[in-house]
């Protein structure tokens, strides 16, 4: 058994994740190359390698002839019978070639063939490894600034964070660990070229998948995302289990889950809303935290008219129109927002189509909201009354403390 070669192959396989079969194939090709350099050609050369023991043998197939004209491909009858007395003219003899007899140049070329194969396989392994992570989030270490771009080390390879994929105003320090979204992995002669992003909306989605168990196992779905990187993100979520509150699952106890994502995004605000098949309900939810009086949505034209209380108009529109802009991007509707006063001044602005099934569902939704608010107020009042009674009883039992 060739123990030294076996140990070397196993070590390379472990360190570089290159299969032993591939390395044995590289050795076979290197021996053929060495034979070609040594003898001038290697058409009749065969290499046998035992994959278990790594024992190898090289031999040339030579034809038995009376007069040898090509020493590489032919052998005389006398020499053939020295190997085996049964050989006759026209037979093919396997003549062993000793690799130790190769010259320095042939040996060097064989070595280069093996090294080249190892480099190619190493690049292929790295490419496949990171190509499988494309469209996913990974943790990287900031290396250095390359002009206005940033080099991020992902472990075995460096990625490039371009300026246009960076959040405006975000500054990184060397050795800082950050999460990035892998946009694209390209195979090049110098290894995989990986482009990453900090502004892509999918970054937020992947962060929720890693942070929220219900999103990861499919109980809660993230239906759509609208993001203005570094400022605010709105996501619409839906639960496949009626017993699971999608918004509550994403926010977590005391906001622990969403706050972890906010911290990773360096303070970017995140609004988590309930997704609904009814576009009017979805638009109302998307405009939160603003309160909405009514929504008229046209699914065919993808337009919607929204009425909000006078004092909520600026909140619904948001700073520099951000809230309305994100809501429009989240829902896919062009949204026209007006205050109650403005809506009353425009004749026919809130005319409702009687055949609009979406509006009927929306009316039921608004009625249920009103009922929930009333019941909530009643519960609060009952709790308050109960507390007052407890205070009176406590004052009667402990008059000195009450004073």
C-alpha cells in the first residue's frame, strides 16, 4: 500500500473538500503527461490506480514485431519472450514504465498538472458552496474599503459590497461583523466573484426567517415587503394557522424579535401589518399607524381612494410622503389620500359601486372593528370600576393607610 500518497490525498480531501476520486484522476493525467514528455507520445500508455490502496502502475502496450521501428509502440520478439516465452509475433505486450526514470522536465510538468487540477477543483468547490447560498443571508467580516466599495470576508472567499448596495450613511469598521444578502455568484478564472447587498428587501425577509420560528417553518408567510433602506420597511404577514397571530409572532414578546432585526439594520424602523385578500383592508393596514375612515379600491385599475381624519392626514402621508409611498409599493395600488374635509368638498369623490364585492367585505370589516373597539372600551371601563371598588374596600379596612 502507498501509505504516503493515501495520507496526502485524504488530507487534501479534508482541507479543500476535493474528492479523492478527482485527485486520483489528476494523478493519472499527470502520469500520462509525464510519459508524453518523456517518450514523445502516450497513445499506448495505460495507468492503473487502486482507489483503496493508492497503489499505481504505468505500462505501455507494445506490439511484438520482427524489426522494431518505433521503440515506444513496438517490441522485438526476443525481448517479448524475455518477459513471457509464450508471446508470438503480433501479440500485445504490457511493458512496465517506472515513473522514477522520468526526467526533471517531465516530472515538473506532471506536478503542474496535479496542482492545476487541484486549483480548478478548489475554485469549483467554492463556487458551488456559495452558489447554493445565492439569494440568502450570510454573516461576513469587513476587510477594507476598495474605493467606495467594501470587501467582505465570508470565510473562504471575499465578497464585494458595492456603493449602490450600501445603506446611505452606513459606515463600517475593519473586523466588524455584518449580515449581507448574496445577490449574485459568478464563476471566474480567479475564483467565485460574489456580489452582496445591504439594501435589498429580501435581506429583511431572510432576517425574519432566521429570527422568527413561525416564519421559518411556514406557519407565518411574508406576503410582500416594501423597503426604503436605512429609513423604514413595511412587511405584510399572513398566518396559515388561525391560532397564531402573524404580527405578534413577528414582533415577539416585548418586541424582542423585531428589535433584534432593527438592531442588525442599525435602527431602521419596521412596520409589521396583517395581509388581507381584500385590497381595501390591506391598504388600510398598510397606512398604519394612521387611522383610516374609508377606502375605495379599484382592483382593475390598481387605484385606491383613502379618507382619513383631518388630524391624521400628515401622519398617513408621512414625512416627505414616505408612509403613503411605502404603502403604495407594498400593495401595488396607486393611493390618493384625502382628509374628511377635502373629501366632502369634492362632489362624488366617494361614490360606491353597489356591485363592488370588495367594498361589501370592507364594510363588514369596519363594522367588526367598531364592535371590537366598543367591547374593548367596555372591558376597560369594567376594569376601572372594579379597581375603584377595591380602593373603597381598602380604604374602609385600612383607614389610617388610606389617609
